[in-house]
C-alpha cells in the first residue's frame, strides 16, 4: 500500500475492525432486552410460545455476544500498537472509564450468561428470569460506559492538562456526563432496539412468506412490528435533539453533514448534492428552501453554519459525512414507514395476510445494521481532523510506526476477519433460516402455571394459535 501514510492505514485498520465489531453490540443490546421480555411473558402468561421463542433467540444471542467479545478485544491492542500517543494522552480519563465497562458490564453479562443459556431447569424460572435481566442490564451498562468514552472524545469536559500534556480528571461527573453523552446514549440504545426489531421481524416475515403461520412465527413478527412502530418515531425525535446538541458543540460537523460551505440565515435543506472540497461548494443541489434553518434551529430565520466559518485545516471530509448522514436518515424514515405500514395492516385485519408487507420487512432486515454503521461513520469522520474535539488532532495521536508495519497488520486483520467473522454471520443466518416452532428442550416439561395477563398485553405481544389476527 505505497500511496497510504501510516496514519491513513491506522485509521483504516481501526475503522475496519470497528465496522465489524459495532454490529454485534448493536444486535446484542436489543436482543438481550428482547430475551428478558420473552422470559417475563412466559412467566406471566404461562404461554409456552414465549419460551419457545426464548430458546430460539438465545442461541443467536450467544453467538452475537461471543463474536462481539472477540472483535472488541482486537481493538484494545490497536490502542497500544497504532495509537500509543492517544492512549498516553487520554489514558488517565478514558482508561478508568473503559475499566468500569469491563468490571460493571462485561463481568455482569458473562457471569449470568451461562445461567441464561444452560441452567433454567437447575435454578428455576424465577432465578432464570433474574439472570436474563442481569444480562440485559449488563449490555446497557456496556453501552453506557463505551458511549461515555466516545462522547468525551466528541465533547470533552471535566478535565485538566498536566505538565506531561496528559488529560487528567478534574471532575469525574462532568467527564462521564459530558454535554453530548445523554443524547448519544439515547440515540444508540434506540438504534439497537430498532436494529433488533428489524432483524427479528425479517426472520418472522421469512417464515410467514414460506407459509409458516404457527403461533411462534406470528408472535415473533407481531412483537417486532410493534417495536418498530413505537421506537422509530422516538428515534427520529431523539435524532433531532442530538442534532441540536451537535450544532451547539460541533458546528463544523453539522456544516459537513448538511453540505453547507457558506453559513447563512434562512438556509435551505440540501437533500442531495455533491460536496466539492476543492472549490468549497456543493454541486448539483436539490434543496428545500428555509427547511435547513427550520430543522436545525427550529426557526425560519436561524443561522446555519458553513465550513467557511472555520479554518480550512479543521474541515472534516464533507463528501463522506454528507452521504453517510443521508444513508442513516433515509433508512430511519424507511423504518418509520415500515412501522406505519405494519400498524395499518394490523388495523385492517390483514397483518398476517399481507405478502408485500412481509417482503418489505424481510428486505429491511439488514437496515438497522447499515444505519448504525452509517451513523458511526457520520460521528467519527465528522469529528476529524481531531481525535479529541478541538484538543488533540488525529495526526498527533498516532504511534511513531512505519506504514509497511501497519499495512501488514491490516492485511492480517482482513484475512482473519474474512474467515472468522464470516463464519459467525453464516452460522447466525443458518439458525435464523430454521423455523422457531421446532421442538425445544422445554417442550416436554410440565406446563408453566399461568399467572394471568390483561388482554391488552396479550394483544400487543401477538395473537397465538386460534387468536384473531
């Protein structure tokens, strides 16, 4: 790779490994909560369909969790190998936060995962449900700490700089709950729930299209579509709030996302175009007058910054940020549309007899993962040329290592990931391809005593065999 510098290769390597890693936590965060919900409903209603779905999805969760751990461990080595200056400068703050993630989240997940997967008969349904809750709590705690770390890099707070040029904690509360953290946490957790609901809905749609209308398939699809219908509008609102926060703290990122090189009042919303960094303009613009100011400032006269408001050496790569942002937003509105479609099909009584809805749900199965990746690209590339916004430039954070060494490790990562990670993807796909109503290990147990559940909850969870559609 003779045309790439060491920093280019280091960024490419980290981006490659994070791109593979991030899809697994996004899936496991939502899937852990789904498993906890299924476990709770199986206890509350006594309906074995929920336990059947629990057994089906717990296997997939175990693989996604394991692949996430493996791919995450790799990234920690890159901090020392390719980003040693970054590790030295930010270690006094980010090191403890990442350590808290291991102590409070990973140990919680790993400690109870074995009970969730293998020990229901040994510990009993109630303790098994508690273990499932602990795993779900662990996945949320993991998201909490990792997003606190990343948010601090976006909007650093609660720090001082010592004589060695290191960032040291001055106020841990401000460092953890930095200005962008609450918005990013909500946005990411909702994204995880949407990603999971679309994946679960796609599996349900696949089996419905194959003619399988068993209780488990219908329940799976019903729960997923309810989640998509409820969470998608919340995510759009959370995204708007996150955008306002980014405008306040990272206006150059907003300028790149929106494709604005000239700051202006009463700014249009550029739907599509081709940002031209060399000539500092967006060509072939398709825009809506005034909508940019209205969306970003909630005022028709609001000022929207442009990249020319900032020194050129501080401009993020506008073409990448511009298009990744549109992929994320476009998929978000497609999710909202799918949720509405499912709601009206349910209202019309054709929810399980709507093949085009099922085809759309199947096609949208990967959309959550793509949106998460696009959002990550928008966030991280939009922060450039800084690794710690406004304080530490990426070029100053890389290790003093030669480009050929980074290139060799990058090639090694690509080869290993192509084999190991693809096996994980393929095996998960094989499990999803199997119908969820296959006999499980609990089918021969004595029926769970029903504790009763209001009819409205049963309807939301999804009608079973013999129930109205």
